[in-house]
């Protein structure tokens, strides 16, 4: 508390609550409307991480939240917050708990008739930017009444945690230092989830168990909702106890232990691992946990699970056949299913997951190709690794990588904003550092995506983060070339000397190193170097690959897109 009577400023109240939620670092960019707020951040034990721009701050906060469960960023009103809206919307799309704190013009100056405030549209509308964020925020609040501020802060933080979606907190410049009653801080925030409708849940469970017992070849399909809605333990226990063949969609890759005997691989319609599409779509019972069908996860609708076979467990409802059981929440339904299901009565048709490691026979002087790279990289990964892939060839190539136990895959496959992964990797590495773990953060990113957000390497170096950056150097936007079948120069980029960038960010080269590899032998030798993996700083590797070489999963998607385009054109 700031005072003996238990009072505290609004700013310090907010920072204390963030610490109580497990947040140790806050990303952002200072601006004159948030300076009063930032003055007190270090006094509450938080680390301020100044990002190179607001968009990067948003991406980094998203990565931090993927590892820590929740993250926070600070921007200034207007120019700052709008620079971050891409990342904010991405967090909403990807179901990531991000607290976006915006410093705005002081209440005392609003409505003045003599002049317009900077960072505004010059029309005295101080809600216009807040309204822009409304469709991509789980909840918003402007702190205008000091007496209500503690309760409003608590409520919106609870919403962020429970919904796993971003929230927007507008703090006018003259509110940050207002003194409020801090007694609420003596009690932790209530982070409980909504209770299911008991009758609806019981009916849904009875219908599910009836279908499961009657099924001859049941399976489980894990999707984004399971990976984002804080039910890790229950889902993992369900997979382990049931012993049912279990598959993941691209939005949940890395969420299930791939070393389990029941793990079957990745399902994405015609982009599935070998044999997976046939098995899943012939199953007479598919428990789809946290479903979100997208153009990428279904390969433009090529996924075709029988409607009568699938049971869909959404965040807040269960769908079985044509019946919807409302107000039935994942957080209570899955644990209850575990208690009531007798899996000894379940028929199990085993499925052996396809082998994705070591399947390509090549020579050391061969060029590095996607067909070789992604299965091979799995042999270098180790338990606990945080792997980040950017939208492009990397996000599809990783389909063919076997991930070790307790690892995490971070991508943005639904929002698909290129450039996301480098700042996100910085945030993820920071979260691992805050948690005092020895987890490695490993980034795979195309050269085109890298050029959008590479400044955050400086933040990695500044905070002594361990990050491996593999840049796929193939002269531009290869994914666009693949899906659009064109060689037009708008997909070309200027080839940078990426290694020399480290001299810009780390003048004395004390906390970073750079390499380049052109052949498979060079790549293998680098990973085998006993000094490479333990290095504690940033290591940047230029990985040179043929310009038009693409991973097999992306090739399949390109074929689906081309077929659709030709059909639409009547060819």
C-alpha cells in the first residue's frame, strides 16, 4: 500500500493486480498520456520492457501471454493504440489474454473550447478510438470515477482471464495518480469460470456417453478452444485415460504430448498427415474439443467429418447431432466427463501415427529443402522448447515436425499476420525468463516476414534473452507465389545482409552471434556444434533455400486453391 491508511493510487493498484495475476513484465511504448501511469510501474516490482513500436509491443505481449497465461501492454492514446490494433485484434482472433492499457487525454482538458488535443481527430470525440477497439475486445472500461476504479479494474481483469480475450483499459492522464481505497488488494481476484446448467450438462453427458459406447472406432480431435481455454490438465487426462486415438488440428499442434501411444497426428482435411484424414472421417464417433473450422484447418472445406459422428464441445455449449446443449462450459464438462465415463467399455481401433522424422535420404552437399528440414529439425528439439513459426512456409512446414513432450508451438494461423512471430518470440522468451525456467525459444521465419518486425531483436539483446532465429532466405514471399501461381515482382524483396544486423543491435557482439548455412551438411554441423545449443544470447541463422521450394502441406493447399479458382472460372 502507498499510505498507512491502506489507500493507493489507481496506477499502483493496477500494477499490483497485474503482479498478482503472475505478470512480471509489461511491454509498451511511452507517450505523454501514459507517463503519469508509468512513473509507478517499477515501484510495484514490474519490469518495463520498452518495445521498438506499438505493433511489436502487441505481438510481444501476445507471445508473453501464450507462455504465462496472460500479458499486459501500455500504449498512448490515438497514434499509439492504433499502431497496436493489428496485434490486439489478432489476440482476439487467437483467443489470447492480453490487457491493453491506454493512456488518454486528461478528463480536465476534455471539452475545452480553446484548442484541440494532439493525437486526436480534432473533433472533441475522446471515445472514437475506444469504439474502434470495441469489436475486438472482450470488455472495455474508461476509469472516470476514482471511487469505482478498483472494482472496475478487478472486473475487467477477471473478464480477460476467463474469456482468454484482450481487454481495453482507458486511463485518462489525470486519473493515474488519483488515490483510492486499496483494501481489495488484500484478497486475490476471483478467477472462477461460469457454472454449467446442471440439467443441460447431464443431458449432454448422457447423449455423449450413449454414442461413445455404441461406437466401433471412436477418436478425439483437439482444436484451438482446448489449447486456449485453460483446461490443459483435464484434456491431457482425458486423452491419457481414454486411450482413444487422438488428433490435433493446426491450431492445436503442440498441445498434446506427441509421444503418447494414442497420439495419431495432425488432421487438416486434405492437408492431414498420411492416413489421418481417412481414419478421422471414417470414425463413427469424433469428440471435437474446442472446434474452430477455418479455411486453413479444413483446407478450404476439404475436411468432411460425418455430422452424425461428431460431438462438438465449444467453450459454452455442446452440440450432438442437431441438438445444442446451452450454458454447458468446457471447464466443467470435460472434468465431469472424466469422472463419469467408463472407458473400459469403449471400443478402440488403434491408429499408428505416421513417422515424420528422418524420412528423407539425402547427401550432405544437397541444398536445404523443406522436405528435409522440417522432419530433421525435430531431432534437435528437446522437451520444454518454445517453438514459434511465422505465417508462410514455416507455419506449414512445421506440420511435418515431431514436437517433443512439454514443448509449445506458437503461431498465429487464424489471424495470419506476417511479422508476428519475431516480437512474439521475444515475449515468449521473456516469459520463460520471468518464470525462471531454462526453456529455449526457437523461431522459424521467412525473410519477408522478418523484414517487417526485426527491430525487436534489440529488445531480445537488451534483456539478455536466449532466442534461436532461423531465417528462411528464399527471396521474398514464397507462400504468396505458391497460392497465387505467379512470379510477379511484388513478391520479391531486397536481400539484406541479415547477419550484419546484429552489429546494429549489439555493437560489441557480446550477446549475439550469426551464421549462414547453404547445405544440409552445414545445417547439421551447426546444430551439432557443442557451443551452439547452450549459448545464452541471440543466435541468428540465415538458412538459404530454393526460391520456389515449398513444404508439402503448403503445396497441397495451393492445389486446393488452384482447383477452386479454375472451377470458379469455368476451366
